[in-house]
C-alpha cells in the first residue's frame, strides 16, 4: 500500500516521520513537498484496521502532527498469471483471485515492448479468460491483470508472455523396410498443428517433400524407390495454415540390399554342379546367376524366383576355372553381389606307403607294371623288381657278379622295358635284361654320380656326369658321342623329349635345347638361369623347370620368356599333367597343385619331412612321391571345388 504525505513550512522541513499504530515506520529528512512510502501489508491479516499519522519538524525545531487516518487492509491484487497458447489464434489466460470484494478485472496486453493497452474488462470472481485474435509468427505477446474495487485499482499481477510458434517434432527414427518403403516414427510436441511434412533428400541434394500426414500423427510409411548403397536423409516438421515448426532431428541412412551368401557347391557330374545359397532379405523377387572365366567378364546364365536357393549349372569344361556372381533382385534394383570361383581340382588321398632303405633309388617301367628298386651300399641283391600294384609281389632279384660293384642312386628302365641300367661304384654302367636278370652289357663311364637317361630310339643310353654327357649304343657297347664341358659347375638337368630327337641340358648357367641328330645346340632357353630339374610336357609343347622359389614353363621350345609360378617354399621338382592343365610340385614340406594357365595354387598336402621327387602316372589319377626312406602312392580324385 502506498502512503503519501504532503508538507509545507515557510522555514523548510527538516524531518518527517510516518507512524502506523504509533510505531515509526518511515522517516525522511528531505525538504520535499510530497513524501511517499510503500507500506508492506502482506504480513497483515485480511480486514485488519490500522491508524496512520505523520509528524514533521521545521528549521526552528517546531513540530506538527497530522490527523490520524484509519485504514482497513484488503489484499486484492491478482497473482500467478499464466498464458497458454491453445492454437495459433487462441490464448488462454489464468490467474489467482486474491480478493472477495473486487468489482472486476482489467487485462492489459503489450506486443514486443512494455507499452501496455487495456484489451478487456471482466466481472469479479473470474480466474480465466480466452483471448482470440490473429496472432503473428515470432511476435511476443505480454499480459498483466489488476483488480478493481469501486474505482480503486489493485497493483498489477506478474507479467507473462506468449509467442506463437510450433514446437518441433523430436526423436525421429527411420527404418528403410525395403527398396520401396521406409517407416518413420517421431514424438509430437505441439498441440495445434494441422499436419506434418516429411522430407527426404538423396546424398548432397536438396530436401524434397515426400509426404504430408494429418495432425497428431506420430508414425508413417513413405513410398519411394531406394537405390542400394545410396545415402538418404529424413526430417519432419509440424505446420498450420500459416506457420511451420522447426525441423526434427535429421536421420541419415544408407539403403543396404545385402548380397546372398553362397553356402555350398555340389558336383553332379564332370560337366555340371549345383550352387546353393542363403538369401539375406525378405523382399527380393528372385536371384540372378552370372558366370565367366574371370570376375570381369561374367554373363547371366540363369534366374530363379523368390526363396529359391539353388541352381544347377551344366556344360562345364573341366579345363577351365569358373567365376560366379550371385545377385538378389527386385523390380527396381539388384543387390550387391557375392562371388565364388570353382575349379575342377584334384584332392590327394594317400592310398599306400612302401618303406625302403635310406637313400634308395627307383624306376618305373614304361608300361607302369614293374618297379625297380636298388639296394644302397653293398647289400645284395643289387636291384629288386616288384609288381607295380603297391609292391605286392617280388618278381625277381638282380645280383652283382662283383662283390665290390654296387649300383649308386642311378637306375633307369629302357623305353621298351626290356633293360634296366644302373651306374656302379666302379664307374661302369651295367645293363640287365629284365626278363632273365642277366647282365646284358657293361659299359665303362667316367663317373658314378650323374643323370642316366634312355633314348626312345631303343639303342641309345646317355649319362650326364660333371660337365659332360656320354652317349652309347647299348646294343653293341660302342660310344656314339661325347659332349664335353657343357657346364663348368656340373649338369643338373638332362632329359630327352618324347621322340628322342631333342634333349635339354641345364646347369647353373641356365637351360639349353639340343638336336640329337646333329649334336648341335638349337638355342639357350630364354630366362632359364638358375632353373634345374627340367622336363618336357607329355605332348612336347612345353618345357618345365624349377628352382627353390618358383616354377617356370616355356612355350615355343623355350624361345620366349616363361610363365612363372611363385612357389617360394624350396621347390625341388615340378611336372605337368598330361592335359597340360595342372602342375604338380614337391618342396620342403608339401606336394602342391597349380592350375594353368594362371598358376593359381588350388590344393596342397603337407608333411613333416621332405619329399625329394614326384612322378605322375600316365592316367593322371595316380602320383608317386619319393622320400628318403619310402614311396608314397597317391590317388588323385578330381571334382569341382570352390
């Protein structure tokens, strides 16, 4: 409550005091005409009566006391005013009525400032009011209220404000269901929107309106075409006919159309196989199968329907490696693809092992029916002949006529199988007739360590030792030709081709091809330095050799650079299959199979010790690996694997 005291004294006022119920409440020493005091009555009882008077002193010390005024305390200022935006054209005001005797209420409004204007006069005992109007976006509207009693106004209530805006939706989530549909959910934070707008953009493009949904909606599906691996962004906002809320949080997502997964390959025949897979979506309409001889040149070979999980491919060539791509598809899209390569590959089955003496030597007859095995050292018999069915039967034994003469690690069958030759410790070459095990011929040679070879002409036998090669006519024991000083560090490769008209010679300096009829060198094999254990392919089209880290294959009789296969594991020998489709090699710890022409490793068998040589039998389905103390016979079974 405000108390005002008006004073006048011709000598000037020096002190003024205001007394309430005889207690000094306020004093002032200013010489003003009007003195005002705001009396706090909030702690006083409603309807309580109080006496008020003023007392003043002038400059001469004279004092004067006013008449007493009796007042009754009534607190009728409204409080707790609130403003609620109901719609974009409706605001609700509510307050607390603190009086029982007001005669009405006056409501004032200001827009963006403190210039309040009366907007309505209400009857007594009201506690709310609905204000209708055309409220503008981003304007702030202020309100206050006061009570009226018989022309007297209470103090103003607290000031409140309201702004016309829509609260943004929040907690947006998006699930891309398939390539034509996405499901959105959000929280509606507004109470007077007319609708929601759903917008979408692709990658770094602009947002586009995808759909409009009704007010109070909190989820919706949108229909559009989504592309695999494309980046999409989504947002939502509320709207009325005039205003828009801010946007919700943005959800960005990549549409994934996952590739099916190959689960198996089953061989049906040499030329057909069955592919099986597992789909990874619920919306594909089918699957596309592509095939090629590389992943870069596949073509479609078939389609199957939804939920079908297999395909039979026919007309395959066992000499080719195939590459498959598998897609799921819909009307609009193809999934990412999955890949699988398959090759007609051998797998090894060790069918039999023959234990022999350490450092033995062996040879297999050309008809692959008889094994010849030497007895290292001075043991008798010198050579034993066994049937080729895993040494099942001992055919005959060959004894030496001289107890000091023993064969070394060189024994070899003639190309017709009638004779077997061995190089002896006394530097002689002995030929035995395999049918009667009698010595057929004994020829003096200049060494006992080297490479022994029969020529297909059925009368020439050759022995390469140190840097020389000796050629004899084994029918009469006469020497045919000696090639001297071919390799200063020793000959490591020596072999005739299939018709016997050419032979390969190799050492540290490389390989060379020779003509047997003219005894002249045809050419040095290009890029052959460091290669040994050279051999011809069965058809004579290729030359194959190895070193400790790679295998080399030459076409055109070695006139061009070779195809190299990196083996990198101490390769000791490599041979080609009769169809020239595979290369088999032995190394420090394994037998390996490589697919030509690319030289891809497709199979391997591992050992704890070291194989030293490999022989592939004529049918291509059996292989013999030599170790220091045994022969291991392998059965090769071919099937489509991947």
